[in-house]
DNA sequence: AGAACAGATAAGCATGTACTTATGTGATTC
DNA sequence: GAATCACATAAGTACATGCTTATCTGTTCT
C-alpha cells in the first residue's frame, strides 16, 4: 500500500522541506543539500524514501542524479483527500480557485 | 507547527483506519473499537494524537465521549496540497468533479 | 589507468513510537 | 454510596526511524 508510504514519507519535516525545495524546480542531490543542514547520506536516504512513496522521481544525468517532483504521489494524496470532501469547510476558497485553474 | 502533527498522525495505518471510520459518522471510542483489533488504551492514545492534529474533535456525552471528523485538519492538508497544484496531473478528474460540487 | 567527484549502501546507535498492563478519573446505576 | 462503566493516563517494552561514520558504485577528466 503506497498510501502508507506517502504519509510516512511526509511525516518527517526534513523530507517535507526537501520536497518543497524540489517543487520549486528539479535539481540534483548536492544542490538540494544547500541551505538544509544535512549530511550527504542522510539526504540520499530521504530521497530514497520520497522516491519509494512516489513523491519524487530521479533521472541520471552523467554523474549527477536529477530529482524532481513526481505528480503520482500528489495525485494519491488528492484522491485520499477527496474521500472526505463532505467535511471540507466551504470557506476553503483556495480550492475553488484551484478548481478553476484546472478547468481552464 | 500543526502541519507536522497532521502528517505524523496520518502516517499510522491504524489511525487512518480510525479516521476513515469516523468519516462515515461520529461515534464514541468504544464503538470505534468494533471491527478494529485494538485495546482500549491504544484507541484512546490514537484518538489523542488525531485530536492533537486537528483531524478529530471530541464532545463529552454523559459517560461517553463522542468523536467526529474535524474539518480543520482536512483543510490544512488541502492547503498544503494546493501549494503544489502546478504538479497535479490533469487526469485527476475526481478533483474537478469535487470543484463542481463546491461551486453549486 | 588513476584521481576526483556524485551519490548509494552498510552498519551502528540514539531517540521516537505504538503497543502492553495497571491504575486513575468522571459519570451513571442500583 | 458503592459498584459499574467509558475513557484517560502512567510506565514499561519492543521495534521503527533518522542520524552518524565508513565504504562502495558509477561517472568524468586528465
């Protein structure tokens, strides 16, 4: 069940920070470390977890490995969230805006 | 940062099962245990975590405590997710449907 | 081929987490 | 008011997790 791995992956604040950074644009593991106080192996391990959850995907580029957000994982979160739409408060205007964006 | 507590709360499959059960309708802690093989203290602890994350709220009713989904937590997940809308694949039709619902 | 570099993997360790049993607290019933 | 019930809290334990240092793999450059 990958849903489990997604939530487990996002449960760690460091991993959410990495993911957020990647959302601004794909980059390699070394570039990702800049600004985040983290060792090389730790970053590698976090990326492996994010990758296993389908939140991130990698692509070898020479001796670098470029990482980028994988929409797959986000889609699964969206699906999970959609199950509980009956409870979303009407005041979440952000989501309405979002829907309009998607309808274009 | 409650965002952290939300994802940590949902990282546990038992807690997600509890939350899902509550989404079908509010009920007390004993009723929640039915069908889920879990001890009374464990259930109580899980509910405390879900409550701390803003995913669930409680209401004393005599010697029972009724639990129900708290939209607050779901709203925060939606907000988190909305930050990455640029990456949502267009094929998530479910969300479009959902937006139409909200526009009504 | 060998040095240098980007990154992954291995192994060990300290802390966190989910459970257990035991007990405490508040409300109801007899 | 004493027993009972619904639930919370305490304390202990086994396992998971995130880190560390050390080492390995794969690629580039001279």
